[in-house]
C-alpha cells in the first residue's frame, strides 16, 4: 500500500481549494489536501502550518485576490519565513499566473512555482500527474534526509560511549542536533548546557541518556 502524505494549502479562495481537493482525491489519493487556517498575522499562519503536522505546504502567491480582509504580505513571504524556521521543508507556490514565478527565488533543485490549472481533469494524465508525483518525491526526499541525519546523530552518540569525540565530531553532533531541533518543531535531543563551548569536552556524559535519545528518535 502506498504511503499517504498531507499537503497543506494556504489559499484564500475556496473555489481553488475545492478544485485541489477533487483533483487529488480522484486522481492522486497518495496526497491528502489539508486546509491551513489564514490570518493577517504571518507568524500565526506559520504556527498554523507547523501545528497542522502536514508533510508539505503549497501557498497561494496572491492572497489578496479574493480575500475578505487584506493581507499585508504575499505568499512568497510566507514561504521565505517558513524556510528560515524549517530549512528544506517541502514548500511551494501555487498560482494562477505565470508572472508570479518571477517574484520568487526558487532553489536550483526545487520546483517552487506550480500553476494551479494543472490540477484539473484536463491535465490529470499529463502535467497534473507529473507535478503530483514531484510533490510526493519532494516529501520523500525530505524525510530521507531527516532519517539520514538522525542516523548520523545516533552513530556519533554510540561512538562517544566508547571513545572521546574529536572537536570536529563534537561540532557535527551539535549541528545535527540543531538541524533536527528545527525540523521537529523545537525538540532538542541534547541538553542546552552541552551546546556551550566550555562544556563540549564533557560530551561523553551523553552515555547516561543514550537510551532515552534512541527511544525519542524512533518515534519520529
């Protein structure tokens, strides 16, 4: 059975949201559409995205086209803000206008701008299906990346139980923890004191909590 992933939608137009619901429900059920509650406060929208526990998010570029209340920002600002909080999280712009793509700065390996028209029956066997598969692929790539970083962190923990880590290894351990802390919504796997320069040499004390760490990681 195929894995099902949740795609959050940040859009002010109910008609477009319903179109996306129908497309993915009928033609690509591996992706479930979840509506993200809007707010004129960008920080609240970010909180809504994170608390929804979606696997990816698609944001409408022009949130003021059908808005009942004005938004002081466009969709690409939400995307940029989210990227700073959750590096590499699968996020993209959905739009009705190709010109919107000129107002974003996609990474070389990403496809941040997708036209909404492709998620209609007309394109169900062509661009619509292709982009749906790309969204799924982007989600799975992100999850694999997190799993790899978790394995690296566990490997360093296991090593420090036998020998003292080198300074580069200690630094890598801290960086891995900080990355995963952001990716898991603020949950750190290392005590705060261990991130201070004057306590890095005490990293071997992690042996006392290694089992707890492994249990936490297995829940991710």
